[in-house]
């Protein structure tokens, strides 16, 4: 731990000024910034390595769906220049290497305790400190807790009956073993068709003896058009990186439209599918292929327009997949484009034309149970050696509700969030003093490109902690009224969007998990507006927070 003095504290019995939970992208950057500001920081991380998402999700095909040159930090121009990306959309190994490079380059490892998950965190009102209990039985006391726990980090796996009787191997894409899984020539089953499943399926098909895909909901996925980054493309971006970063920091989604970002045909606000002719739609299919479903301005807000765009998507599925019954199952139905995060793929639909790939449409042929030999559906047993769950996450709130997180008066966050997460701009929660979250519920969340988004959030939190320390404060807490007002604003901003359409179930709104409250805790007003608000809160002396 660096730093000699405990800043803003008179209590020398503290183990740290700040405990950061998580050594993913946000935890690493928060450690760097907060220790540079003189705080004594300890990072606790459950994994055996740094990288968070990019440590755990090492399944075949794992890849970022944001261009590498934008999905990287901009805080250090030297780092930007020295790091070379090899592809427009970096694969997991490359991003994991990048984050390890950051840990080494800024000498962060000495303050990170790996294989040290947090089991409980309890606010001690008598001393205004947090007591952290780790899964390894240690206890630490710190003034502040910064939750860098990620929005997609609490793995979700359905509890299929008989799973523990399976004689083969059960793995999860989000908990993929570091030493790999034997896949060559084996009979593999995979459950789930979100980004993880869609990325893994084409890769698995190439090595499997046979691959069976168990599908509950058909995916909207578009060809990623990933390709190697040429030296020229990279040099062109690096030459104007400052300007591009400035664009990212000031934009609604932290994007800068570098060459790699112009992958999709973007919706034209003046092009309306509702008033289009069949000939115009046919021409759009010929010109744009799958992206013909994305070019219409009215499809983002109007469900009838959206359904017409979906029909163009279905037509492309039918043109791509040879077996009409399989094609029909792979056609999304009953939910709009824009409800779930768009998926980018690498030959996903074409994979279903391979002789070693079959699809079980769980809508027509549901799972009955897992048996030692495989999975029994209504129609019979699918024999398997490996069963892979790509079934997503208890998103946004799950990483925190899985911790025994107790605030004032012994209240438990899991109970407080039983009807959905409530927080003030994602930064803090009423009743949980001295706790900050990075990209928490009520922020712009995963919608804005993470690294620049993290930089803005961590910068704001670090300034706030600096302000508290400089003024000798030891207690900060969100005011309930400020939290209520912000939650109402988040709700209002989401009205009429496809994310909250009645037919939309997704991890964004909790609809992916049985029994989870249906709340959409992401601010759709854009990162630019969000940060302007955050800055005005800071300028007002942190209105909305009680400080003492
Ligand atoms: P997602 O996008 O939540 O996808 C999970 C998939 O697993 C999805 O197709 C689910 O179907 C399916 N699922 C979940 N539970 C079940 C059960 N019980 N039975 C069958 N199928 C099930 O998670 P990903 O990991 O793919 O991606 C998450 C984000 O990571 C992604 O958006 C990117 O931002 C990166 P459903 O659609 O819920 O019916």
C-alpha cells in the first residue's frame, strides 16, 4: 500500500482510507487515481488475475463489440501511443493483456489482493467506517468503500433439474476455466443466445464433434465485419487521439466514430419504414443485408415501424439459413429491435448450415431435466460430453446484492433493492454512507464506452473524496429526496424507448431472471448530460449529499 498518512482521517487503526472492490477496468483505474491523490487504497478481487470481465469471460470467441481504439483508456497519451491493437474489435486475450499491462505500467499490483472476494461489508456508524469481511476470512476497516464491481459480473445459471447428475463437464462462459476446456471432437451443448452464446457458437462448431444449441429466445445479431487493424488505420487514429478522446468524453455514448466504429449503417431520422414501399424495402435488403433492419428512423420509437424492421431482419435469416424450420426458429419474434443490446457476430447464422450443428428450439421442445448422458427434452435425450451455459448475468445490481452489504441501522442492500436498484446518479445509495459506486444503477451504465466513461466517473468520485479529505469530513451520504428525484428522472428518460417496451425482457430491465424486479436502472439522457449534471452537483458543494 502506498501513501504514508491516512488522508482525512484521525483514526490510525484503519487498514486503508479506501477499499475498492474489484480489479477490473474500473477498479484498476480507480486505484491508480486515488493512490496518486494520496489515499491509502486496497483493492480486493475475487479472481486470480486482474481484468474483471476480461479475466472471467475467456470462452472461445470472446470479443469486445466496441472498436479497440475507442475501448481503451485516454488518460495517458504515452500509453495510447505505445499500445498497438491488432483488430478493430479486440478479442478477450488482447484486452486481458492490455489490462495486465496497465497493472504493471502503473505499478498497481502491490495494492491488489487477488483471490480475495468480499463476502460482507458493514457500515459502522460509531466510527464512520466500513468493515469488510473477505471470503478468505480476513477483516479490513476503511473510511470509504468504492464498488468497482461491474454491471455484468454476477453470473446467472438456470437451475435445471438433474444438473448435478450430469456425467460430463458443465461450464459457464462467464466463469471459463483459465486452463481451458477440452472441446475437440466432443459432443457440446450450449444454452443461451446473447452476445456470449452468439460469439461462442461459430467457434465451438469448428472444433466440436457435434454442437447442439439450446435456444430460448432468438437473437438479433449483425455481422461484425471485424478485421485486422492496419498500421495506417492505427497511425491515423493515434495522430489525432487527443481530439478523438475529447469527442468521446463529450458525447452521449463516449464514442468518436473512428474508422472501426462505422460498422453499421446508422438509422436515418428522415427515413421511415412505415411509409416505405415494398420495392424500397427490397432495395434496402439488397444494399444493406442484415443492416437493412437498422436504417429506419421511426423504428426506434414506434412499435409498428419496429416490427416492419424486424421482418426485414427475419427475411435475411431465411435467406441465410438453409433449413426452413431452423430458420424459422432463429427468427426473432415477440420483442423489438433495440430492446436487448445488439449483438455482433462472426458467421453466426451460417453456422447453422453446418452438418455438425443442430438447434433445439426450447419454445417447441422444452428441457425436462439433465441426465447423466446429456439433456432430456420433451422429444428425447441429447447426448453430451460438455454442457456450456451462456446464460448471462444478474446484471447491474447483482454484484452488490450478492454481498451482505449493510448500511445504516443494519439495513441490507439486497432488501432495499428488492423492488429494483435505487441510487443517486449511480454514485451512491441513501442509507449507505461513505460508499461510492463506479457506473452504478441510475448512471448511463454499459451504454457508454467503458474506459472513457470510467475515467469520467472515477475523476468525479476522486474529486469528491479529495474535497471530503481536504475539509476534514468523515461522513457522506446520499439524501433520500435527491435519490427519489433522480430515479424519477431515469424513469422518465426511458419512457417510450424499446428498452422498456412491454414485450421487452432483457438483462437491462431484470427481465432475464425469473423473479427479479422489472426496473430499467439506466439513464438514457446520455453521458454528456449526465456528466454536466454531475459537475453542477460538484460545483454546488455536492448538493444531494449530506456531508459532515
Ligand atoms: P445475455 O445477453 O443475457 O444472454 C443470455 C442468454 O441466455 C439469452 O439468450 C437468454 O435467453 C438465455 N437464457 C437465460 N436463462 C435461460 C434459461 N433458463 N433457459 C434457456 N436460456 C436461457 O448474456 P450474455 O452473456 O450473452 O451477454 C451479456 C452482455 O455481455 C451483452 O449484452 C454484452 O454487453 C456483453 P432470454 O433472451 O433471456 O430468453
